[in-house]
């Protein structure tokens, strides 16, 4: 095999089939670490927003300086003694914490098995989990993960090192392939999975929840609200372009659970309601983040990792 054939076959393997994330795809996410590290602007609705030295927001314990309060600083760090003396707000600045604990909650349940162009939502979520894992390895942080397949949850407690990360990536690929054969989604198990995350993640850990949030009911949102109080929480909303934009006018055959339905997308009221449904869902996520001080990021399945980071 010549070098051109080897490179083509290797690149093709890393592209995957779009149905589940192969181990080669997850390994290849390491090449995008430099893009994520160079990302200067993150869509955030947190009271804790501000410039950070690395890919994740950290909260150290060693006092570095006391300076004037700037918009976006954490209100918990206000130095009230200095504020009272100077009659102006001042804040404590801490050295950024090292060896932090990073958790990812990865949704591979039935609602995530949807995608119309490049790949399923579950594949995009798996790739982003791998990218976060490689970022942790680069930053020498401890990476933990809860993989939810709709019925069961698999917990990987935070560890540092390449071998621990590879074990997580291998399991993500295996579960992603398995759920295609028997997709499941139980609301009660979803709540248990989120509680498992809360029970294991330490206070002030940085936590990423990767899902389309379609299966999240009131109890699940309440659980996330509780968790947001103890964690630097990111909600990473994975969606397909067909969820955001209505299909072109025409009749479409839809089939689910053995039932068939003809959908006519030409009516104006249909297109209006279609767009309004997705917009309402995104607005609900934004409002949740504003209320509970967490961050929201959106990722589309038909875009590459670099393009998604620019959204």
C-alpha cells in the first residue's frame, strides 16, 4: 500500500458512518484541541462569565490580588471589607485551580438517534465528549463521564492520564453501536442518571451535559437546577438542521414504532408552528441558564467541529 492509499483509508476510517462514533473518530478529536483552546468567545449566560486561562472555568483557592469589580466577575468573590472602605466594589482574584475535576454527562438515548445529513445527534455528542476528554488530558485535569443509553448509566470517576481517557472513549463507541439495535428512553432512568452525576461530582466541578434535551421533563430540569448550584454547569444542546428549519414544501412519509403518517409541509401555519416549536425550546434552555447561572452552547450535526465552535 502506497502512502496516498494509506492516508485515504485512514481519513475515511476517521470520518465514520454517521450512525455511531468509531474509536478512530473519537481518537481523531485530539487534533481539534488547539481550536477549542483558542476559542475566545463562548456563548454564556452565567454570572461567572469572564476571561479564563484555559479551556475550562476554574476556581482556585490561592488569592492572587484584589482589584476593582468588573462586569462578569463572580459576585461570590466580592471583598466586602475593601468594598466598604473604598465605597466601590472590589473583588478577590484567585490563581486558577489546577488538577480540576471535569465531568461529562453524555446522552446516547433513543431521542439522540436522529440526523438527516452528516451524522446522528448521538455521534456529534460523542465526538464533543471526546474533545472535552482530550482537552482535560492537555490541561492535566481529571476527566469523568456518565454515559446514559436511555435505560442504564455507566459511571467513570474522574481520572487523569491517557489510558483512563481511552477506556472511556472505547466504551462510548461500544454503547453508541449497541443502542442502534435496541434504542430505549425512560424518563425515570433519566432522572436517576442525573442524580448519579450529582452524587459523584464534587462541589465546584466543571460539568458538561450533552443532549438534545427533548426527553427532559420538569423533574429533570429541577435536578439540573439543583446541580447548577454546586457546579460550573454547561448545557450543550445538540440538534439537527431539520429541527431548526422546516423541510421544503411537499408531502413527506414519516414512520415511527410501526405507524406511518403523511406530513404536508406546504401550509403556512404548519411552517410557522414548526419554527416556533424549536425556537421555544432554545429559548427555554437560555432562560434556564440565565436563571441558574450556567452556560448554554449549541452544536449542529451537519457542521464540523471547528464550524460548531464558531457558532
